[in-house]
């Protein structure tokens, strides 16, 4: 049972979400679910493309309505309304202050952006692909070249930036799934 008030959700939640927007990008998720016909209308209205897979509908991220912040916040799809990352829950439950949370999102966005640019510089062919595809491409290249000192040296900064990004994601936004042994 959560213990946050409607006032916390409206004021703190909206303020944090509008200053963050990481869930609107493809840094954490490659897609967002469409839960009903109204969501589908909203997605099509802002220029999103409705996709179908296994009898479920979704649209790809980054969201076309995201321009440094959500441009349709008051009329966003229900999956966006319902979504709460761990950082938002922490703010709503008064475990982290709003200003501290905004600083965390600002730093995480800067690291994600820098990481994205570093991945873009690896190859022209991956610039147009989603963030997670570019990460996969890098680690495929890493696996093929891991015994090459030049590759390791050339990409050491990228590896450190990726490790920092994953640390922040796991600590503040989405706890890692439990590993089944």
C-alpha cells in the first residue's frame, strides 16, 4: 500500500516527471504499451506509430511528443500516467526530496546523453538505431575485440560511462530484476 497523497502526486510527481522525462526516451525502455483505444488515438495524434506484437499494441520510444519534456503531459496515454519509476515513488513517499531527485535526473540525463553521443561516434550505421540496439552493438564489438588492447584503451571511457549509467539506473530508477539461480 502506498502512502502518498494526491497533493504529492500532483505537485511533486508532475514537477519531477516534467523535469526528467527519462522514461520518454529510449534510455530505459524501447517501447510503451497502448492500453486502450483512447491511448491509440493519442499516440496517432502526436505522430507515434502503433505497433502490434503478440496481441499487444505499443509505440516506440523515444516518444515523438517528447521535446526535452513531455509536450502532452496533461493528455498523455494511460501507460504514461500509470508509470512510476523508483525515484518518483521515493519522492512521493518522502524518502528523497524533490530537489535531490531533480539533481539525480539531471545527472543521469547528462550521462545518458554523453553515452549516446559516444555510441554514435562508434559507427555511422548505428546512429539511427534505438539506444539499446546501440549498446548491444557496442558489446558485440567489445566481445569480438576484447583481447585487443587498442580497442579496450579506445573505449575505456565509454565502458566507464556505461557502468555509471547502469549504476544510476539500478540505484534510483529501476531495481534490477532478481537473478534466479
